[in-house]
């Protein structure tokens, strides 16, 4: 039995949440729907860790769905790159689902909660599928499963604030445009290669003579994924979506959605088109590099002037995406390692920060900066978590944020781009300003007269601190994540066919 589960683990990580989602809709009692969702996400996290260990020990793994060998059949292909993405999605999914019982119970009506967990599991399954698949069109299908369910769970925030509906609609429109661009690009590649398997695409593109179709397809795919990634300036859907969504939805999406879109971009840049593609090199240098730098400064500057903590953290996320894009633009292993590291590290930081804000919302019903007055004394554990997560955003040593920025600086020096290294440091100064605004109000200003607030319950604090402590653990002991990131970067950078079948699943 254990052997069968292990053999089919790649597909089970996606299939089980997909099958469990409609079961949640059948449960009329929210506790049963939550319990099933918790069980599924926790099991997925254990399975993702197992797959990561298998890949790191034995190399890439290929699973053929239905026994149909690629390129004719759909293939789930796992290497160090997407194995770590699976761990991010599953880990954050399990933590936020543990948090959801109390948070969702307060923010969403009892009758709607089973439907909420249905949509959450669909989103979870879609993101896991994007990370696992080796088929370009299958990636589009899973991307849309996650996107459509995201629109629903964001709109459920309308029970507290009607602006969640317009936020979800804006996301729907821009997400649909992104999906359309992506699928047009895939269609163009298929027209000249006759295949949808990513590894097979890479091999056939390498054999093609110069043709305009390939760079046009690359452009369409990158624009489509950039919209999903919220890459500056295609980020307009993100601030409102994060601000008005239910707390647990904001934390989950902030820690996973953009990371999965970032992974998909890396997979096409380095696996399908390969890093020596001339048009791609110019795109990285003349588009990704300046847009990454602008995002770091422009979004951080906007964050400084926000009066809502969720919106402040949303603009911070756009700036952090800028760091990821910047690492890719270097075109070297160190920069790519920094990007992969930051995919993982930012998930921990931003997930923990949004969960800390959720603790405040649970007690006060507000996420305005003014409502944080005096909370340093009234909710000490919650605000301590926020401070540690904020130090990570700044990049203070002993936090994961420092590790990411350290490798970004090293990658810049390897290219001889010392001005870029200085800009990375300078952008951290802006992070100090917007994090300090919240800290100052919480610790240096008195609470409103007559307000007494209890600390958040353990059911909220424990998931929050799980992510915050991980920020410190992997900041102090960074060897595991750095090793995985370097292995992933080397496999992508030096082997365009990374992930070709090594061990076949049934």
C-alpha cells in the first residue's frame, strides 16, 4: 500500500484535492468541510516533502498519466525547481487551513463556509498542478482552475466589504487577458513544433531555423505570465484583491499564487526556450532588469503612504516580485538561485505577516494602520510576529530576507553591476520606512482610551508563528534552502532539458 502511494505520489498531490473539493460542498456543517480540507492539505505537505527528498536524492522524476508516454501523453515532471514550489504551496496551504477555522468562522457566514473550502481546495489543487505538470496546455488548464477559484474566494470577502466584488471582477478581467495571451503563445509554438510537452518543445525549438513565430510566442507567453505574476506594471489587480479578500485568502494567495506564476515563467525561460535564445537575452537585459528595479522602488514608495496595513503589504509584495524579476535578469546561476530562494523566503515572510494582520482583524475588525495604536502592549505576541516578518522584508541578518538579498547582491557583483547592488541596498531603506510606520504606531503610541483587547487565540497565533519562526530558522540555518536553490538553478541554467524523464511512474 505504501509503495503504491509512493509510486503515484506526483498525481495524488493534485488529484486528491480535486476530488475532495466537491465533497466539501456536500457537507452542511462547516467543521466537517474544514476537517477534510485540513487533512488533505496536511497530507499534501507531507507528500511534497517526500517528493522533494526523492528528487534531491535520485534526480528528476517523470510520471506518465494513464500510462501514455510523452509527448503523446500528459506528463508530470518533477525536479528540484518545481519540487520546492510544491513544498511552498502545500506547506502554506496546510498552515493557512489550520488558521482558517477561526478566521473563516468570523468573516464568512456559516452557510457559505463549505463552498469556501470547496473553492480553496480547487485553488490549492490548481496551483499544485501548475507546479507539477510538464505539459504546456495542461499548465494552462491548472492555471485557470486556480484563477477561477481565486476569483470566488476573493469575492467572498464581500460579506465584510462590498469592494471585494469589484476587486474580484478586476482580477477576473486581467487574469482572463493574461490567460488569453498565454494560450495564444502556446498555440503559436504548437503550430511550428507540433507538441505540447515542454521538454519536447525545447528539443524541437533548438532544431528550428530562425523564425519569427518563436520570439512572438515567447512574448505572448511572458506577457500572460507577467499578469499572473503581478509583475510591474501589470500588477493593478493585486492591491485591491489582497486588501478586500478574506484574511486567510490574502495570506494564502500572497504566499503561493505569484510564486507559482514565477515558477512557470522560469520554466519557459530556461527549459522551453533555453537561456541562450538571443531574443530572450535581450528581453532579460532591457525589459526585466529595468522593470524589476522600478518595481522595487515605485511599489515600496507607494507602500509608505498607505493607511491600510493589508494594502501596504500588498504593494510590498509587488516590490518583492521586483526582486525576483531582478534575479532572473542577471542571466547567471547566482541570480537565478537568488530568485528561487526568494520564492521560498517571501512565501514565509508575507504569509506570516498577513496572518499576523489577520489576528488584529479577528480582535478589532479593522486593518487600518490607526487601529494598530498601542497593540504592542495589548497584543504582544501578534505584534512580535509582525516585527520579525517586517525585519525579514527589510533584509536584516538572521532572517530569510537577508539571505535572498545577499545572493541578489552577489549575482550583481558577478555581472559587474555594482550600481544594481547599491540599488538593492537602497530599496531596503524604503522597506524600513513602511515597516517602521506600523511598528511606531503599535509600540510608541498609546491605545485609544477605553479600548481593551485580548491577545489573539492560539488557533490563530500558532499558524502565524509557524511561518514567522521558519523565517528565523531558515535565516540562521540557510544551508538547506540555499543548496536546493543552487541545485535547481544549475539544472535550469546548464541543462535546458532539465526534468527529462529519469524514473517513470506507472
